[in-house]
């Protein structure tokens, strides 16, 4: 048995020692039993995603409560676990963008832990090295990124998700959901509704997408590009040191395509997906081969030699066609797929 990457997380409060009788569980068990094993979450992924979501909800609930006027001190007295359980049972948290962000953070940690031991000690601490860079803008951007990452670690060193990491639409929905869930166990009173809605609005007034971790990475990458440093060796260093988020941002900038699409091709690079990404980013063959070797097991690339053969066969016209496709607005692509059935 392979050793899974370790996660420190509290026990899942939704899993009771005594489970419901079989007939009451049957619908859920049937769905779970027939899920594609290749697509299912590992226990480590599930634990980390649950811990991040629980931490985010608890933190935001405290901020909403802190914004309430005097006289409403009883709100939230039943505790964070009860609040999280209400939201989980309701199905309100089952939002694609929110779950995708949680999964991405789990994948980033999985890749980082798996790749980091293979990095060369002589080239370690890639981002920390830039803090002392002669270019003041690069040094400042690197420092801002290091600080941002520090805020996204708990006392055990595990990943956290901050409110600013959420897209604006998701931030609005989650803030109001938390306010409504805080309201649920209380008696009906218009003043309570108004106060909680205003507390959520106060929380939203502090949301800043510019503070997203991805935004910090993008700023650093733009500055490195302006300094002429976005070369193949830098991309190799990022992969070998487990800087998978930085690697995705570097490749996206080099390819001139949206970073989320690049991320998808990094974590699922089989059947020529990674080869196409390497071509779009203009990687030399030796650098592409090195990345395939580093990422093959994690990205599902069964045969690295076959992936490199695909890399060799992709022509310039196919590269530009793919670049145009990847640049299409996501809403257009989604609507086109829906209409095609």
C-alpha cells in the first residue's frame, strides 16, 4: 500500500458512531457505491477540504456576529458545529465554484508534498529567494506572496481558505447563507433578519479579490516576465520544488491563456493534454520531457514516452487552434456544450 500524504484534521462531526438503519442510508449508499473510483476523493482530500470549509464558515460566522448590534448576543450560541451541520444538510454549500476551489487547494497540497522532496537543495526556496531580489518590485511581490501564504496556513501547517479567495459571486452567496443559517434556530423577528443581513453586508464590504492568492501569484509572474526571467529553467525549478500554483501561473502567462484551464491540464495531463499545454507555453523539448517525468504519476500520464511522442506530433496550426479555443469565454463554452447536448 502506498503511503498517503498526512493530514491533521478534526474528526468529521457528520459521521456518527451509530449510523442510521440500512434502509435510511440506501439512497446515499447506492450513489456512493457506483461512483467512478478514479474520480472519488481520497480520505485525505475529503478531510482537508472539510477542514478548510469548516474553518472558513466558522471564521465568517464570527465576523457576522461581531458586526451585530448590542442585544443580539445569543445569536450563534449553539456553536460552529451546529451552524456547519445546518448548512451541510441543507445542500446550500454544494456550489460548483466553491467545491472546485476547495479541491484545487487540496490538489495543490498533494502535488506540493509529492514533488518537494525531489527538488535540489541548491535551488530550494525559490520564492523566498526573490524576497532579496535586486528588483524592488519583484522583491515586494515575493514578500506579499509569502505573507499571503502564511495567512493561509493553520497552526498545524495545513491549508486554509480565506474569504478573499472566493470569487465575488461566491462570496456574496456564502455570506448571506451563513447569516441565514445563524438566523434559523431563533424566533421570528424582523429586527433579527435586518441585523443579520446587514452583518453579512458588512462582511462583504471587506471582501477584496485583489488579495486572492492567485492574484498575488499573477502579479509576481507579470513582474518576472517584465524582467525577462520567464525561461524554461524557471519553469523546471517551480515543478521540482512543488510550486504547482506558481508553475500553473507561469505556464498560463507563457501560453497567453486563462490560468484555470492550464491548471486543469496540469492535474489531468493524460492523453496529450499536458503535451498540448507544453506546446502552448512554448517549452523546449528537454524541459517538456523533464516536466512530464516529474508530473507523470500525479497527473495520470501512464506513458511519458507516449506523451512526448504526442508533443512531437502537435503542429503550429493545432497549437493556435487550441489557444483560440481556450480563450473563449467560459459562459459561451458552457452554453455551447449545453446546446449540443
